[in-house]
C-alpha cells in the first residue's frame, strides 16, 4: 500500500503496530519458558497480558476508523524477534536471562518509537481518543523498559559472576580482586 496522505500513513503505522503486537504475543511465551529468574518470568508474564490489552486498543482504534487492523507483516519486529530468538539459542545458561532482557528491551524500544509516531499522527489528525489510547500504551512500554532495566541491574551482575567476563581462560579463573588490581595497575601505567 502506498501512503499518499498523513491519514493513510497513520493507518499503515497502526497496522504495523498491530502486526508487531501479534508477533510479540507469540514470542513472549518462549521467552518466559527460557527465563531462569522467577522475577523475570513474572515480569514477562505480566507484559504478555499488557500486550494483549494493547492489541485490543489498536483494534478499538481501527473500529473507530472503520479500517481493517490486518495489514502487511511488520518486518521490523520480525527482524528484532528473530535476532532475539537467535541470541537465546546461542546464550549459555549463565547469561540466558541477560540475553532475554537484551532482546526484550530491543522490542520495547522499537515499540516506543512506533507508538510515539502513531500518537503524534493521531494528534495532528484530530483523533484525540486514539491519541490518548496510544499515549497510554506508550507509557506502558516505557514502564516495561524500566522494569527490564531494573531486573538487568541484578541479573547482568549474576551473569557476570556465573560466567566470568569470558575474555579468556586465564581471565575466567581470576578473582574479582585480582582483576581490580590488574586494571588498577594498567591505569597507573597508562597515566
């Protein structure tokens, strides 16, 4: 479909977001199953429910517009989710939760960009109710990102401690104090 007006572009963007949400709804259960941290599983489960609500909001907007929510598959989200899936397959157990968070935050950031754009279009086009619904979803995406960032602070440290820096066999067996001494020594030499 070629968009020749802001209204047509707005509809395309909404269809793209709807497709993205449908893909996320299918992908989240796999992430939940792969997560080791109960806190992360709970956050992802909660976001699955929120995502279903968000898809429902888009359906409501389409009903008001008299348009079909189904459009082309969102290739951007497809790529982000594929990359995340590949990352999970490659991630060993000590860093799996960190990999899940990395993949999930990429999804959130993609969605925030899309919802911010769609909300702006809705506002410009005078679709105030839709703009409010899109703003609500945008705020939920920001909250999900903040939740993931909070979990990352703990789980990334656990991944570091469990798997080491992975820089080499000698480095993996080195204690934290020894690494600190080495980096302090390097800093003095560089100064």
